[in-house]
């Protein structure tokens, strides 16, 4: 996709993220989810908080606090995502096999153990993923 095509998706992307508003205990800073997600989808060479915040014109500390301190109901996010996927899949053309969607976080182990201030980090390949399987027969 071109940068222009990605930019044109902005309103639809914001609408998509809005369904997760009440999964966050502190909704006043919910707009920072879009800042973070856009940073992850961007062409920035580093996908850490500082470059993402600076590129969006957001204070670095504000985005750090959003990611670190705000409680999220991951089960509620998962449930909303499953409902969204199920509702979307039934509108797509199907074949004789039906449609199966599998969402599986497949993170990789972090490298290095010498960075000051960094706690041990959980990664998906360590066996803590919660898979989501949605089957639609059409």
C-alpha cells in the first residue's frame, strides 16, 4: 500500500479501534491506542515508544504511561475481536471448505539481559498464548 492509501484508512481505523474503548479502565487517554497502533503499522525503523510518540507529536512519557500503567481487560478485547471476526467472516465470499480464522500471537524471545531497568518480558513462544479460533460454515 502507498502512504496515501494507508492515510485514507485513518477514519475507518479509528472507528475499528473505538470498539475497544471500554476495555480500558481509564478511557480519557484511549486516543493513545491509535497513536501506538499507527506507530506499529508505520515505516519507522524502530517500533519502540519514543520514536512512535515523537512521530505522532505526543509526549513520550504520556505514551509510556498509557502502555505501562493503564489496566486493560484482555478477555474483553479478545471477546470483542472474536465477535468482530465472526461478523466479518460471514459477509465474505466462501468456498466449499468454509472459513476458519486463527489468531495466535507468536512473539519471539527477547535478546540480551543487560539493559538497565528492563524486567523479564513475556513472549508468546513461551506457551502463554490464548488462541482464538472462529469457524464459519457458509
